[in-house]
C-alpha cells in the first residue's frame, strides 16, 4: 500500500500593512481666538507657515510614498513643504474636507451660547449626536473620512502615506476606526496640535493607533 503524504502547510503569510500619517494643518488666523473653522477657506498665520515647514523637515526623513490633502487651502498650503522635500505630488481627497459647522463658522462657543444656549448645551453633552445648528452630521462626516482613509490604505498597500487635513474630522474618524463612541471624541482625543503626527497601521481593514499628536520639529 502506498501512503499519500499531504504537504506541510507553509509559514503563515502576514497581511501587508499600510502606514498612514495624519497631520492637522498649520495654525490659521482664527486659531488664537478659538473660532470654529470648518469649510471656510482661512489662511495660515506666519506661525502656521513655520509649522508647515517643520512638517516638511519631518517628511524629508519619513520615507513617504504618497501625500494626500483636504481640498481646503490651509491643508494644501501646509502640505507644500512636504511636497518640496519629497518630490511627491499632493493628491486632493475631497472626503477629507473639514466639517461644515453651520452657524458656528467663524464664531466662538461663548458667542454661540448667547444666541443658542440650549443647542450649545446639547452639543457639549453629545457633540456627535447634536451638531450645532446648520452643521454637518458628525457621524456622516466620520463615515466619509474613515472610508477615505481605508480607501487610501487599500490603494497604497505596504506603503507610507501622509494625509493633511483637519482637527475635528480626524478625531471623529479616529473614533470610528478604533471603535470609540463618537460622542466621546472631544474628551478621549484632545485637540490635535497643528502639524503634529498621528500614526496608524492598517492591515486587512483593521486599524491600530501607533502614536497620537506627536510634534514635528
């Protein structure tokens, strides 16, 4: 009798992981007064330009394979030094646009409380379920932003990608990708520093947070 021998299984193949670096744009002219800056196209301050140059210094040594930005000019301007340092083209991803904050655009929370006290109280209680009047649904924004990042990971498998976009969008997206309730985004993920780096590893659609809010030079 001849026995048949099944081949031994080969070594397990590790899924290919993609590294995403998320960076908030540089400081804008509304930053110091803490005014809501959503879809308004606001310029960087001189300090914001310096922060963008620091991001470029970081990018020069980051071995990037791609750079993606929000379409808003403050994000595109922030990415310019990284583009110069790497020789890569910046690709605009419209789904990384910041939220539309409705009546809050260009205003502070203190100013809003005068006119919309109940709405502001609801927002403080649950900012994901109770957007300020006229604003984009935060959960919908989280969905579009998360889909954009997963799409980037899928089209750049095994590569390193810098995405330059926005504070609120990124925090909502991180909550969605990491299984954190959106209502907790303001508490769990304090505001992202301008041009600081948050690193994600994406493998087979699963996302791991490697670092959060690490300052660049």
